[in-house]
């Protein structure tokens, strides 16, 4: 009877998970239109990733991440307090750095495609596109609010931010980037970031500049990188471009 009861509970939990995933996907489709993966990126899978002596470790870390993704998600307790139980692995994100054309986006998109195909909602977009979708809400013809977009960025099971540091830095953008990362940090939500920059160079890239070209307040950029270091396991992909 204990086995039967355990199976019943497991089945109910799986049904609830699927219902929540379907609801989240509908919300993404309404607010974002799709996961952000389009065109050639739909074919960026683990099966199509060409493994060699340089990238094998990166591949193994990424594949293990996708295969064990449920362990990356936090567990919300049912006591009504709002307290969030940390996931099995508190460092539940990936920070993928490296030079141009080394496969960073392929790795991140392969994770996204595997999870989406398994019924787990994912948003995978460039930092430029993430910010652009927020700006679209400023148009009076758009019935979506900025708060709705920010909330879906905060709550989606996996948020993949591709090519952070490539956007034109602004005070508004720096504030939004930190708000998104910090919200996911506080809620233990898994996040993957890819970038061509690291350390002080990334801080410089996402710090706004004044009309004279000099950097303005860098605190949001510094706090963003600090959060990412605590949230994520690092993957370095520095070798000659595949392209």
C-alpha cells in the first residue's frame, strides 16, 4: 500500500508539473510570442554539436546540466510563508564565456532545445532582444505591460541570456539587467548567460557612459556580475573560431 500511495503522489505531482508548465508556456506565447529560438538556432542541438579535444569538457558540463535540470529548480514549501527551499544544487546556472565563434550559443541553445522538447518552458534570447521586448510595452498599441514582461523573465523555469555585453549600455538597460538577474538570484531560479567578455571587461561593457564618453555609475554592472558569479558554474570556451 505504501508503494501504491507513493506512486499516486508521484503521478499527481507530475500532473501538476505539466499543468504548470503548460500555463507558463501559454503565458510566454502571449507575452513573448515564442521562446526566442528561431531559424537556424532550432537546429542547435547536442546531437549536432561537433565535439573535439577543446570543447569536450564544455559539452559534458552542458549535457549534464540539461539531463539533471530538475535538480536545478527551487522547491517552494507549502506552508504559505512564501519561503523558498533552495534547489539541490544552489549554484544552478551557467556562465559561459569565451571568444567569438567557439560554440557558446550552440551549447546554451542545445540545453534550451532539450528542455523545451521535454515540456519545460524556456526563454532563450539575446540581451538586446530581452530589453527590446520591454521597450515594446512603451508603445500604446501594445496591451502588454512592462511588469508582465519582467515577471515572466523572473518566473520562467530557465532564462538563457545570450551575448550579454553586446547591447549598447544605458542607465535604463543597466538597471533592467540587474533587476532581472537579481530577481532570479533571490528566487534561486536557474539562469544561463553567454558572453564574449569576463570580469572587469564585462562590467565596462554594461556600464553606461555619459555624453563625453566617460563611464557613469558602474554599481549595477558590478552587482550584476557579482550575482552571476554566485549563481553560476563557469564554462570557458577560448579557442579558435569554428567560423
